[in-house]
């Protein structure tokens, strides 16, 4: 009896490995949703490893109008 992942995948008729399945699932997502998902993932990952501060990403009306940070209107 084979309890390995490869044996279970072959028994159920699935492909070996998860990478082709994940990539095909990702490419089936509509373009706008795929861009949003990718952006959310990248923003979360960059904040998690302290490359970007979460405080530089949040929307703040005072920073937009008082300090001229107009990019916050586009990236919210």
C-alpha cells in the first residue's frame, strides 16, 4: 500500500505535482480578478517581510489633500 502523495494522485487520476494545477487555476481567473489577487498577495507579502510599511499604503484624505499624495487615490 502506497501512502505517498504521488501514489494517491495516481490512484485518483490526477497529475503528478501541484504546480501545473495551481498555474492552470490561476490562468483561468478573469484578468481583473487575477490582477487584484496578485496585487493583494504582493502587498501582503511585502508588508509581512517589512519591505513596505502598511502605513504607507492605507487611504487617508488628509494626506491626499494636505500633503499632495495623490497616488493614494489611485492605489486605494
